[in-house]
C-alpha cells in the first residue's frame, strides 16, 4: 500500500497574531497518526485571499490529503471557499440540510438570522458534505487532481466532531488503511539533552522502526518513540522493546510517560511515602506551590507555604535569624538552610523546601542574576542546600528554579 501523507492548513489571522493557539493542528496530527497517516507539513495563513491561494497551491502539489480548518464563517474575511474556487474553478451551491440546521439554530436561540449566515451553508459542487452537529458551517470532502481536500470549521469543538464522525472514517475507507502509527513519550530529569543523546547513540544510529527522537524542554528532556505496524498491539510491542533498551542505559533518570508531569510524580511519591511538604519561597514567589497544587490530591501532601520576599518577612514569617542575614545575606546557603528547616518545623511538615536567589535583571548582594540556592530539610535526616547558576531572563530563571526544586524532591530517598 502506498504511504499516504497529509498536510494541515489553518486559516485565520488570529492564529498569526498569537491571539489563539493552533490546537487544531496538534490534535489532528495525533489523530491522523493513530490512523496511520503521516503529517509532513503544517501551515498557518492569515485571512488574505492571495496568501490563502498560495498556500493551497503549494499544498495541492505535495500532499495526498490536505485538511483545512477555518475560514468557513459568514463574514467577508472568511475566504477559504473563495480561494479554493479560484484555484480549481469549482462551483458552490447551498446545501439545504445545512441551511436548515443554521436556520433552526437562530430560531432556537430567538435570534435574527442575517443574510450573510446563508454563506455558511455553501458547499462545493460534487463534494461530500460532512454534517456539523454542534455548530453551523458543515465540513466538506472533495477530490481534485488526485488530492483529497477536507474542509472543516476552525472552532475546535465543531472540528473534532466532524473529524471523528466523518473525516477519519472517510479517509480510512478511501485509502484502505492497513497500518497504525503509535507514539510514546519517555520523560527524563537530571540529565542533559546532549548527555542523553550520547548515551543512546548506539540505539539512535540503527533506529528504523520505532524511531527514536530526543527532545528538550525547560529543565528536562524526553524521548519520543514512534512505531508503524499493522495493529496497535504490534506497534506497542515494538515500542516496549525499544523502551526496555533505552531504560537499560538511562533508566535512573526516567520519571514518567507522555502527559505525566514532574509535579504529578512528586505528589505521587510523597503520597506513597505518606510524607508532607512545606515551602518557603523567595525568588519563586509562589510558583513552586502553584505547580504542586495544580495536581489533584496535592492537598494530602502540602501543609502550607510562605512567600517571603523581603529580609524582614524572612525573619518574621520563617524565623531566619538577623545574624544570618547580616553576616551572609538573604541570597546565601545559610539563609536557604534556615528557611527550609524552619518552614518544615513551623508548618509541621516532613519535608521543608526553600528557594532564594537572584532572578535579575540586576545583581543582588553581589550575586549575579541566576544565582540560586535551594534548601531541603527532612526529619531525622537533616538539611542540605544546593547552589545553582541558571541562565536566561527573569522568568526563565524562576521557571528553572521551580523545576530543579521538583527534581530534588523527586530524587529524595
């Protein structure tokens, strides 16, 4: 069977302006992969007729399937139909069932239907109409010059309904798909991207199926495994074998799969160990606690936290001694040590964690931006402090500090 490749085109100036994210493209890529369709290109184009035509012309020359989202609404800047018409000379007509759906929508909501809303019922002559149960404009599927074109509204809820109920079954039947593509993400902490890739190079150099793709994100790395096989079970077996080979090399740094987060694994570990934690946050300003409480069940492991930015609050709320601050400063190993020990004691927690440092852009107490101290205090095990020098702007330094704090908690014995 010929390998089928797809392209996704999102139409809408709001996407280019960053007013909304192109979540449709991400979702479609994942679901197409589940059906064995390779997505080779993503395009985003604004509401400009000539530019939409240019993108369509390129897509039609290089892809077997082109899926277009957006630009099917009632206003003048909704020009997906116009662009396709001008390229291929296809006529449009009113789909009566869609028009009735649109008319009923306005009647149900006691709203006046303006004439331009009829535009949403326009479909290409000879196309397969894909009913929209949760919105107004229907989807369409049409073949031109050997390329399958799919058009759907840009509203995610409407697009997903049309895709699941009509698009994927249509594509599966048309191309007699016999393979699936499965992916799995392995997540690692405490190892850099270059070191991870070096450790896995013997596997990467001979990869075929599954493929191995190292990926980096803020403060951690991941490996995406992608397998192509006749069935989901076959693909999963291929991935299982490669995962086993990877973990034999770097398993000590592995913490989770796919959408699992480091904070969720920390909460899970603390819960399993029947441990509680309290935090004293200076430069992180509550970011660490916010990350933890975003996890369901976090209330069982967090006793409380304090944002203690000023020296005075460090003394009054976390009982850091004036002598420590006067002698060593607030950005110091000694201050972080007292913050961690005292927050654990004051909030009756098994583990205390503290954050102090310089987020920038200016230095503080003679310390350059990126200087960070993280303290960890455990009952019966004492207190230790780790010093770091992070790079980046103010927000990047704070984000990396939080990630490192989570890493330290995850690695606690």
